[in-house]
C-alpha cells in the first residue's frame, strides 16, 4: 500500500472534468513523477491530491485513511507539503523569514530543521538575510522547497520544480530532490522535463486528457517505445 494514493480521480474546475479516472500514488522514500503533454491534467491531479480541486468521483488516501473531504490546511497538518509552480515565495521577505513561515504550525524548536535546509541548499545560508525577490529563479525554487521541508512533511509535492531554470540548475535541483527521498520522504512531482525526471523516478505516471496512459517504473517508461516516441521525442 502506498503512503499517498489518488484513486480513480474525476474532477476539475466548474462543471468540466479535467481528471477522468486517473490514479496516482507514491510511497515514503520514493520519487513518483507525473508527465504528459500540456493540458493532460498533471497539475490538476496534484492539486486534487492536496485538496485544491474537488473530486466528483474517486478518493484520496493518506496512510490508508481517506482524506478526500479535508482542507489543504488539514492535509498539511497530516504531513503533506505542496510547492506550486509560481508565486511560491514571499518576495519581500528574507530567505530566513520565508523558511520560518514554513514552520508556522509548529510549536517546537525549528533551528535543527533550519540547519538541515541550509545543509541541503548551502547558498540559502549565504543569502539568508537577502530578500527572496533578489534571488535567481533556481534559488527561489530552493527557498520554496526549503520552506515546504520546514513543515517536516512525510509527502513533498512539487509542481514543475525546474520550470524556467537552466539545465545545470535543473540537475542540481534533481540531486537535492534525490537527497530528500533518501531521508524517507515521499516525493511526488509534476515535470515537463520528462526524460530527466523519469531517470530519477521510482515510479512514473503518463497522463493524457486526464487519464492514465502509461504507468510503471521510471526506467520501464524510459524504455517503452511508445512512451519514447509520443512523449520523449523518440
């Protein structure tokens, strides 16, 4: 049984279903990646898991218990953290203040968590007094991920974490995401850089028009001729 599962999800915005029965799951200590063409419902699936999209059918389970009726805030309290693609840092606040905001629900000493984030992203320690608005795109993504980690999540959800960054920065972010997995956290990502994301994924889900087109390990999907031809450029 996976730690987080969205099972047979139907739903969307307004009266239209963007998700049409898709199933996505991830376990602790795994990286799961959702890929597919634009408009496939990738980000909608992520938001449905986090409670930002109401499901018409299907269920979302965390540690075997249905959380489909819970608010996003309640899901955070249960150990889920979500990093949206954009607008994911407080640009007028310093790096350290952004990280502290991630711990707003905690009542314990956060200093050890802060140091773990700085160990993971050393540049943030150097720039801890700078406002996030002065940082590069890649550094802002590090702040956003670091702030999510300050909640001490069991599940880290990342929507397009490498959008708009250079290939070198993308590789660095993926290396840090691998380190997060090694800490036993479940990592679920939506990614446009499908080939690179599947290369580090334990499991992958290829969505097309809100449905599962292919599901398997990252390596199996990379080796699948239809996936390579249709979604990875040959």
